C-alpha cells in the first residue's frame, strides 16, 4: 500500500509505502525533473520529492507548472490521491501517479466569476499611478529578450523606478530587484494598470485597456524573414482586424535595423507613430558577454565544441521540429549539442535528452546561448539576425524550405541567395558542411554584407540608448 501527502513546511511531496525499499524515485515533467530522496527500510519506506529546483546554477525556485509523472521503481501508484494544496510558490494536487503543479493563484480567482471581478477592478482603475514599468517577455513564459536587457539598463540608470515582471508561475526567475507578478493574479492585474510604462515583446492580451498617462513600448522579438501579421498568406478579415487593433495599443515600436523598421511598420499598419531603430538590447551581451561563465553554468567544458540548434516554430504543429537527432549529431561532430525550441513550444513539448545533449528551451536568455555556441544551426528563425553579431558560422537546415516558403509563411527576401551560410536539407548534409573547413571563406562576402545591413546598430549599447529615450520622453522618471 502507498500513500501520499504534502509536507507544507518542507514544501515537498511525500510518498510512503510498505515492503522493500525502492532503489530510486523521480518526479518527471516536460521541462523539469526532480530526484526523490528514498529513506526507511524493513517494513516501511518513504520517498520525498522537493517541490523546488535549481536550474542553470540559479536559485531554487518552485517547479514549473505542468503534469509530473511520479516514478518509483517496482511500486504501484494507482491509489495515490492528494487534494489540491496551495503553497507559497505553487499549487499541487496528486491523482494516481500524476502530480499536477500550477501557479500559486487562489482557485477562486480562476473561476469565470473571479476573473470577471479582477478584470472589472482593472478596467475601473485610474491607472498610471506608479512610477513603474510592467515587463513581459513571451507572454510570461520567460524573462529575457529585449525587455530583460532594458530592465537591466533601467535598473542602472533609474534605480528608483519600480519594475514588475509578468510571469506564468514562480519558476520563472526575475531580475534582481524586480517584483514577480503571476499572470491572472490580483497583483498582476493591479500592476498592469498602475505602471506608467509597459515594455513587451509580443502581443498584449487579457483585455488590455490603456490608462490615461500610460505608454506601451513594443520591442518585438526579431528581425523578420518570414511574413508577419498583415503580410501572412491568405485573406482573413478577423486576423487583419486583430492586427490593427493590437498595433494601435503601442506607442513606440523598437526595430533592430532599418530593414525591420520598414517591414514592421507595414506588417502592423503602424503609421503615424515612432519606431526607434537602435539595434536590439538583447544583443548587447553578444558584444560584451563572457561565454566562459555561461558554459560553466551549463556544465560544458572549456575545450568542448558547442553547436546550438535553434529552429523556429511551425504554424501547423505544436511541437518543435525533429529534423535533427541531437544525440547522433553530438557523436558525428564530437560536440555538445544545445537544443533550443521556440518559446511557443515551451508548454507543448518536452526536453530532449541524450549523451552530450542539453535542452535549453527553458533557459532564460537566448543571447547567452548564442554567445556560448561555436556555431548556430537554424532554419527561418530571426535568431540568424542576432547570431551574426558574433561573426561565428551559421548553418541552415531547411528540409521543408519549399513548403514553408511557398505555402506556410513566405519570406520577405530570398534566403537561398543571401544566407551567410550553407542551406542543407538533411542531417548528413549538415554534418558534411560542419566538417568543411572552407565554408567560412566561401560565405565571407555574404556574411559581411549581411552584418552591414542588419547589425550596424548592434554595438553593445542599444539598451542604454533605449532607456535614455524612455527617460527623455518622460515615460518614467529617475
């Protein structure tokens, strides 16, 4: 017989049973894994699973939301049951061999009536009452990209400004000195209304209503190769109306370069309002960052060769594409392979594993991974416009090029004609290209032209310039 309970003081899930002591116990979720501590012996035993974990060398934080499979060797767990328990950092419930972890929001606020009440308070809030910034990156799934870089520069230049960060749960670490607000909680709704400035890198959601005196800086999240918004294939009046409604919420749009400025202005019908062409704050780290420290945090040796595989998402699938066998690629190239799924696959996919494979989809800052990698393997992702800041080689694995370009999304320019690295269709072609010592020389002129067009403002000071403009415009005050 096995039973389970939550040790609230220790913030742990405890499973107890009778009989022979199991050899091991694990709690396995889509983006995290916890090893249980098995104690006892003789007639009874106990497996204790901490509900906090440290990732990438950071502080211990509550487990990410999701379903976790309880695995205890040789033990039948079909009778387990624990009623929902609200802890300081998360909620957890157990049924059979599944533990369900959720954000620490009182369930009363997750009902239709509860959310309606919070939205009503938000709408009636006078707004812009705090000298504060509300940051959100990829809908709160991470704390990175341009908003994080702006946060860091703002903290240095105007430390008196309050900084709120929207997060899906408390497994998402916020920068030092910032305040985490869990999406959908009363604190989240209040901070969203009270802040004088919102800095986001994707669409605003949840019935956003701009308050008098409130401003929105849309940093976006990449120079576009693939067609966006109003330029996407197919005529869809509802989508077009949604695009225009969304872009009217923005006061300022940030662009990495003049090419992106032209595309984004038309794709989002962002006319009559300013676009700041300042380079990308997230790329400052590519100029001044320390790759050794990042490699150490990832557990990678100094002499290891590192490949970063970072494909974009596909409109016709929820999971990351599987065009690479990362463990095989690690063997074929004698490398450590970092696998970085798109932010849209964080909730719908699982970490890849294998010898010399590290899934870094949940790693907070892509720029640090770019800095740590010796070469990038991508496809149509805007990461290509960031990685070129480093000058290191890029390879484009594009087995679905014809479908993606011709039917799924379409491109703004001919990637085959201008790519600063080889386009390959199979893993075998990729391995051959990686082993070719003449690749860099063959693409040197293309690479130089690419950097001249897309990276002229990525000089390591973009975040400083953006924050200077924020302060000069009076969006917040020192």
